[in-house]
């Protein structure tokens, strides 16, 4: 029903970069994307992660809603800045990608997702 991919950038080991998130139409509105991302952050491999980062185009309202919702849930700041600009990086062929950076993240316990939220 859902899929998320991400990684810890070698140049920024205290961050987790969310590359892509997908949720089937039948599962939308059930906070599945939130739960998938939180489950990744609860894994031992995410120990020490203090910020979540991603890139989103300005018109991608579902993604902005997801990341704004996570920032609220975690009581963390969401900072936005243009990272890859339409003309400078994409020769006008793709909209500007904005970086969303959320943090600092709350302290998390490994496998906290198995507990009641």
C-alpha cells in the first residue's frame, strides 16, 4: 500500500534524506506515509539522525502537507530553501526543487513504532 526510500547522506551523517514516498490511493488519508517515515527513523541504522531532509517542487501539495505535518507532530522547525533552480540546474525543463529540512528531531527509541503512538 505504500513505499518510501531514503538514505543518510555521507556528507551529512546526522540527516536522513527522504528520496521518494508513494501511497496507493486506497491508503491515502490514513497517515501511512507518516508511519513509514517514522518506522525508518526508529531503526537502529538511524541512530544519531537529528534532521530529516527532502526536496519538493512548490506545487506538490501532498508532499508539503506530509512534511509540514511531520514537523508539527515532532514540534520541529521546517526550513525551506531553493536547492535546484529551474533555469540554473534544469535548463527550464523541470520546476525548482525546494529543500525541506526538519529538525531537530525528537529523541527516538529504536523500534518505537511497535508501541502505541
